[in-house]
C-alpha cells in the first residue's frame, strides 16, 4: 500500500529499527537527532527508503468516493 501511495521514505522510532532492517522492502538511510534546543516527540527518528518492486503491482478500488468505477 505504501508503494501504491507513492511513499518514498518512512520514519520509525529507534526501538523499531531492528525490525525494519529485516524487511527486504526497506533500506536503512540514517537516524536523525533533534536539534538540542527543540522539543521533540521522539528524541531520535530513523529513516528508511521504500525500495521499488515492479512485481508488486496491485490496485486499490474504493467502494465509496468522488467518482464512479473506472477501468
């Protein structure tokens, strides 16, 4: 779903980094510390790139929305 929504980067908390590193669809980029004078929800966030997969094509067809079903 993230690929279909054209998401390129996801941010995770440091406690989720090891789990995310085992996901073959993600590539670790870097962890970022907040500026010392900034108040932050997480003290550190880690970025992962969502890797493309040409074989993982699927469509999402909403049941309700702004238009009718289209080919």
